[in-house]
C-alpha cells in the first residue's frame, strides 16, 4: 500500500477541499494562507510560496517549541538608566565603595599579614649567622683599612767612593696623612740621613724630604716627590675618648720586615719616657702592649676601625737587646697633627 507523504518541503498549492473565501469577504486572520496573501498584497504583488503556505505538521507529531525571545538590548540597562535619571548616583557610589571594601577584606583573609619580627627572632638570626659565617677579627679589619697608607721609610747614608748610591743606615715606618704626599714619622728615623726614600703600599719608591720637625715629640713630616695614582691618606681620630683596655693595632716594618701588623690594648695614658741616651724627655704618651720593635717607629697606632690615634715612637726595654718586652709608647695624634701643620681636633 502506498505510504502517504506526511511532510514535504516542496511548495504545494492550497488543497481544493479548503473553503475559499467569498468575494468581498476578508480572509480569516488566523489562517496561514490569509497572512501570506496579506503580506503579498502589502508588498505590491504576488509572492512565491513561503513557510506560511507549507502544510502543518500532521496530527500526532509534537510541534517544535517556540524559541525564547531575547530581551532587547536596551531593556538590559533600563534599571541603570532609571537610577541615573532619578539622581541616584550617590547610591551607586556607596555600592561601589562597599564592593571595594568587600574585595579588600577577602584579599586580607586569603593573604594574612606577615608576622611581626620580635627581638628574639633577630637575636636568633644573628647568632645563626655568626655560627655559620664567622666575622673577621678586629685586627684584620683595622689592617685592611690602614694598609694603603703605611709606608717604609729608608734612611740612606752617604754615597760610595766610586759614586755608588748610599746604603741604608736605618729603616723605619710612616703613614700618609694628606693625599698630597705628607707623611708622619719619627724624627729619629730620618735624623742624620744624606737622603730619604719612602716605599708606598703599591711598591712605588720615591725620594722624600723633611718639611717640618718637632723634636720635643720626636716627630718629622716628610714630603714625597713622586706619588702613586691611588694614594690613600689615613683617617685621624681624636684620643679624647680613648680609655685603658681599648683595642689598638700597630702597623709598620719591625727590623725592616713587613709591612707587619700587631694587636694589643691601651695600657695607660699620659705616660712619660726618656730615651736611653737621656737626650729627650717625651710626655703625654699613650702606653700600649701591641708588639713593637726597632723599625716599628713612625708607624701608626690605630683603632679597630683603622683610624689613627697615635704615632709609635719608642719601646721601653731595660736590657741591651733592644727587643720588645711589652711596653710601647705612641705620640697622640693631636700632637702629631699639630706638628704636621694640621688643625688639632
């Protein structure tokens, strides 16, 4: 038996069984044919078959659900336009502030503030660092600071018979105090020299001359004729706050060996010393116990920070071996600076 076609997409003519409207009477508004004819007449002429002219779904077949109508875009912001038109902008500002506060509170809850460090935490961290990374000694730090300013002082004797250069007849130490090449040392280091030479920390050797002398303090000021490119003068420090027991470091060339560095403490202040020959009485000296020997004279006595507080000038030795027995003396830097023509502290 031939199967009846239930639905076809090809245009078909209206079934003959449908009742045609009488002339002069309007087509029913509820029918698809009437709507199609109305659209055609409105367009100004007949039109081809449209979806309205297709057969309806047969009985028993569910009709397709109608697509939900989307809200027109202007209606989405109707409420906002209404608020703005009624002058409710302050309300929106308040709502925005509340939203921002809520965000901050949420972020604070997710990221709580860091714990405040206590003194106990800091002490523990410092102790841990000291255990794992030991600090350099005070003498090592002082030496690194003063090293570029320490010089060897050579006292040269008369030239030889054949015109050869004179030989060293004495050696001592000195310290650069002005970047123009002024050097502090002891007067007895250069006394009686035919010529003087100084050797800087970088190995440069230069002739030098005595420009000032202070016999009552056994001090001499030398001026080097040739200077290194990177000459570093020492930093001077007043002795006003120096106390017995303070750590001190002495640098120089004992017996011509060096540069050498020794450490000790201040043993006393305002000491007096008379030279073995009895020719000179020195007063207001700093007594210290850092090792000093012949050749150390004229070198700097410095603090753990590398600041010069005195010029090593003598050692006390009741024997004839001229070696250090634990008592050394230094001229305070105030007296030495005055001897160099520098303003006292």
